[in-house]
């Protein structure tokens, strides 16, 4: 919704979407949060696209994302690693929001 509010065209794909690759190959930014290791390969990414891998999966090889990072790196212009990509950002934003909430509660007199 935030991207649409800024004028971006947003396509959401889910388990009933036909030809997810057709949609992802047209995208400048692909955000993946599926929960299936290495689901997205280089054939699904537009050259130069930014790929944000939010998925986290435990495999015999360790923790991996939903994107086959080694293969997609050859096509994408930018990609987040798993682990270590968006996870630390999520934690940082959570801590910032918790601090702001605490300050607002204190200012409202709800806590000392």
C-alpha cells in the first residue's frame, strides 16, 4: 500500500496466480516472502531488478532464502542476502517503534 500511495504499480502473486514468472520478469523490484527454499531462480528475474528476499528456510545446507541467491546474483542488479538481509532491518525498526511507543506512553502519562 505504501508503494501504491507513491504511484507505483504493484502486482501481488499468490498460490493461485498463474505464471508467477511472467509477472516477476516484468518487475523492477521483486519482494519474495513464500517460505520455499530457492523457489525464485534467474529465469524469473528481469535483468538489473532489485530482489528483496524475506523468506527464511532451514535446509541441510543451513539457512537459505526463497531466492536462489547464487544464480540470481548473475541477473539481478541488487539482492538481499539470507541470512543477514532484511532481518537486521526488521529488528532495528521494531526497536525504534518500541522506543517511540514508550516515549508516547510516557508523554501521555500512562507510565512513569
